[in-house]
C-alpha cells in the first residue's frame, strides 16, 4: 500500500517545473492552463524568477501547488494511492491527486488562499519559531499560559514543533521554552502567523470560495491536517479545509495514523529538498520514502 504526500511552503526553488515543461506535452498544457487561470505567467516566474520573487506568498503558494500537482498528473508509472496527505498548502495538491478537485479549481482556491493570507499578514504582524528537542505537551502548556497570541502551529515530527502568533507572544514563548530545556528555538523568516488565530480574516475569506467549489468523492482516503484523520466525504473535506488556516498542521500525528493503518511506503511529490521525507523518517526510521519530481 502506497501513500503520496505533498509539501507546503518552503518547497519552492528557482527553475521549478522547467524540466517538466520541456519534457512533457501534458505538463506544458497544464502550465499554460495555470497561466490562464491566474491571469499572469506563473510559469515564467517559476522557471526564471529569483528566490526573492518566489518567496512572495502570492507567488509561492500557486507555484508549489502547480509544481506538485503537475508532477503527479503527468507521471506515467504512477501507482494508484491507497491514501494521500499534504502539509498545509500541500493538502490542495493531495486533493487533486485523490480526484476530489480538478486542477484549475484547486489552483483558484490556492490563489485565493495566498491572497487572503497575505492580506491577513499585512493587517496584523505575526511570526513563527521552530522549537526543537522539547515534548509537545510542554510546548502546549507554555503557550496556553501566555496572554499574547501564541499557539502550536506545525507538529512536524518528533521533537520539532513550530509555534505561531504575535511577535510579542512568540518572543515570550521562545524565552520560556528555552528556559524549559528546548535544544534550540529558531525564529523562522516568515512575515505571518500562519495556522494561528491571527489567520481568522483569511479563513473567513477563503471559506466562501471553498463552499462554492465543486468537490467530488475522492478515489482514496485523504488524511487532513486539522485532525490527522482520513476523510472521504466531500462536505467533511471542505469543513476541514476551511478550518485549516487557524488550526495546527498535525503532520506527526498524520504520519503515525497512516502507519497504524498499514501504510509503510510513502512517495513525496515535488519538494526538491525532500522536505517531508526527513520528517517522516524521524517519526519512524522503518518507513520507506521515495521521491517523485
């Protein structure tokens, strides 16, 4: 049984998708479709843009989605997945792989998500920090005791949890967690408090777009970030996708639950740096992770 997993922000790189475009007529068609849907040449930015250009949220999210989704869609020797999952933004690519959303519909939602998150970020300054080497429960308790906004945002793997919130909240939590014995607390170079209550305006904006989109029953289970549980009902998938922006990404729990369901072979689609492969292996070294694209 094989699971396909899709990375989120951080998987971008200059030149992404260019080899796909050059080698596959189907990929070329999908990139042109993406440009038409968005009303600008995403493919040109992906193929020729600088690292700085690709770091802009409005560009980053559609670019990563397009790269992962197209990589999956044009693969000729793909094995039908038993399940799929995506890390944050990657959940949209996973939905395409599972057949719950078609490519242009998912891209429109990703573009709306990116704009909404950028707008929320511009309105309220926030930040994130990675906490290494501390039990999740200690981090949860420390965040809950702070008056400023700061919450667990990404349960990435055993011993790595990202916190998110106001600048003051994250700074205060970082000091407390260092005092509690965290091996390291690393400030992340992001401009927003993703997966925190500060993303509520973005969630409100995205909700209308998701509710209007046509979701189909997926061909396989999709493990979603909000609760790390498998979903197959389109209405339930929508509800969880809406809640995702202000809820933590439960990636550690997702991998553990997939493993408990008998999934031991994973294929990471897209991420050049094998971002998810490293996280999955840290959950359990026995898990096999391959790379596609």
